[in-house]
C-alpha cells in the first residue's frame, strides 16, 4: 500500500449500500504500524461512524502479523423525552466488530500468502467455485505483499 487512500465498500444488505471510508491516520508505535479509515457522515457522531483499521507488526520469530478490523457502531434508539422535557443525546449502544489476522513466515512468497488469503475470502463469501484471485486493494497489499501502511 504505497499510500493510504479512501476505501469504497458495499455492505451485505439486500439492496447494497456503498460506504466510503475516509483515510484518517497512519501511526507507528512500538513496532506496530496502524492505518485507520472512518466514514464521514455529517449526520452521525464521529464515535458512531463505521471504521476500519489495518495494523502490522513483526513478531520476535520473524513472522509478520497483519490484523484487519472493522467496527460497526450501533446507536441507541431515543424515544421521546422525560417529564421535564429533556431528551437525552444519542449515543453508541454497542459495536459489532470483525477481525481477520494473518501470519506470514519470512520464507513465504506473495503467491503463498495470496493463496491463503484468497481461500479465506472465498470461505467468507461462500464461494466454492474457481475464482480468480484478487490482487489489488488495501487488504491484499497488506497481507500478500507485506506492505505496511505509510
């Protein structure tokens, strides 16, 4: 991933909705490089925006660990006001999170890393037929090519 860019992704709704995750930051701390993306919807508080991150770190064994995380915050449902006429501000009720972790041995190749990642992607997508491997995008770059966000 030569540079951090916005990510456009569809959700799993019956009528898919496009979500654009804006590049927020790249940090390096304690041997961990982390890139963060977040939606930028004007009508939703920052802490309630869908967000994603990719982080990578080299383990003492030399193995590269890459973690991809997606967070989908769910807002409380506000219904009415109390007897004094006060309506509470909306807040996040909970967050659904999914995480995918890859481990790449220093002797692995782009081809072997791509194969492992693509098999996982096909399992997640319930694809059991022969599908050409995806070779571009933020996750393939991070997992296959061992390129950290910069």
